[in-house]
């Protein structure tokens, strides 16, 4: 990213909002993405929210232009727009309107709504995809921009998830971040019409690094659907953004001309299981041990703590993989580049034999490449399909025993 891109740190909390003030490097201004560094490590930006559990707070079945509190015909700050003096916001409406205002208005702009018992509820702008709506009409372009932004933030589980957004809204802009390497999917539609249109399509990495409540995971009660069918891919049904941004996102999908594409990373707060394509058995610590230098093996998944792993980014292309039971890291024994070297657990010390690059080799499949041997991969010894088979380092040969599925354990 260029220095003109303002960074935003992203933290997610269902039914809670945490704001932290900050500014762009050297006071620069420009397009806003969700984050330019993993959540919690950036020194720049504002807290971003992802965790909207539904869009049903304001009679969304009939479209958000309903007479019950919101109209796109008038400005958000007008009496007939959002700040109606009649009635007050329910808890669901507050959550929905928090996202609407956050998406529509830029940072530093806010409005106040009436809450129960005549309390005041302040709603703050952040991403600014429809700034004119603050005091004027929200036309079709405005409605589609706000819709895409809101849908991109729906997360049925309310988990903490860091996201990177790309789109044609000037305040979002095009451009990628190495800290968010996986294209989850794209969101589009118009939830202001009756009936509302709320759509998504799958990005090329929709089921890589799956996180609860998002695409690739079971999302019961999701507010959107894929108009291109089960696992319908954006790349086969949407028009790519213009060069040189054709790999970033899309100009249009299903007749909607404003699309927001989401990129993501592994969720640092989620435990993952790592299971072999060849055997369907999962990465485990021999005997469930908490001792250092114990061999890693494959076993049938039982949801044991020793089979649960945190995948934490240290820097672009470098992740540490930490066992939930022992707190130790996946490690190439002896820091050697030799084929057949044992993969063990060991206290984390930031060595290249404990840092891993994830090479996507198919939807939902990775190879784990150690930074100490970039041409190597973790492998099940001898291609075994038996419980207890040892895990080793081996030259990348494209074998199924070197390929692993990664998915949340819950």
C-alpha cells in the first residue's frame, strides 16, 4: 500500500463497540480499508467493527426505505431521514443503524438518535461510502454502496475478525494488503428496496482460513445469499475491476454496479484443526503431551486440546502455529533443511524453523512451508493413513500427504 492509504485497525465485538482515535502516517489522507496490519498490532487508525449479526433492525423484510424510521429520500440528519422525533430505536435497530451510519458517513461526522427513556444515542461515521446522505438524498448509487458495506460486516457469530475491504467507493479505494492475503468474497445488492436484495459471491479463497460466522463456515441466519448458486464464484459471474486493479475486486455483479470485496486473514482468537488431505486425520501432539521436543503426529480428530491450534501472523508470509494444550510452537527439529526432519513442538523463539508460509493449493487446502526451508513442506511420514503416524519435513512434491485442510474447531 502507498503511504496515502489511511490505516484502520480492525477489532470485532458482537453487541459492543470500542473506538480508539488515531491518524494516518505523516498526517496523510486517502482511501480507507479496514486495516493495514493485523488487529492489535497497528499504531495507526481507528477501531473497526465487524460483527453485525443481522440486518433486521429496521423492517428489512420490506426494505430499509420503510416508513418505520429510515428513508433514503432525505438526509440522515433530517427529521424525516433518520433522526425522527417519533419513537425510539430498539436494540436491534441500534445495531443496524450503527453500521449504516458507520458505513455511510466519514470519520468525525456523527448524529444522535433517541433511545429508551429519552436517552441519547450517538452514532459515529467511519468509512464514508455515502457522505452526501448526511444532508441530502441517497440515490441508487448511494444505496448500493451502503448495502455492500453493511453486508461485508455481517458476521452471524459475532466473533472478532479483522477484514480488509476493496471497492470503487472513493473512501475505500482499490489496493491490497499483504497482511490480508485471502479473498473471502464480494458483497452487493440493495437493502433499501422492497423486497431487499442482499447478495454475496465466493472469492477464490472463501474457505481458506475459515472464521466462524463468515463465508466458508456455517452461517445460520445469514442476511445474504449467493445468487450464483451454492459456492458460486465471483470470478465467473462478475466483471473484474479495471486494470491495474483487476485482481483486487469487481466493478459489478448481478447487475449491481457497486461491489465490496473482503480480504481476510486467520482469526487470532479462533482454534483451528489442521487435517491431512490424504488421511483425513488431524495434526496432534503425541500422547497429548505438554513437554518440549515431543513429536507431532496425525490422529483421528476428537476435539482434544492437543489437536487445536492458533495460527498467528508474525509478518507477511510468516505465521507461528501454537498448540492450544501446551502453548508450544510447531517446529522443525534442529532447524535443519534435511528431508525427514521431525516436526515437533517447542517453546516459541521466533526462529525460521518455527515460522510458516501457507501456500494455497486448492479451495480449503494448504501446504505449510517452513521459512527455514522454503521448498519444503510438512508431510505425513511415508504417506501413512494410520493414527499416530509421525509428521516430518519433506521437499515439496505435490503429494496429498503434504496438503492440509484448516477449519475452526467449533
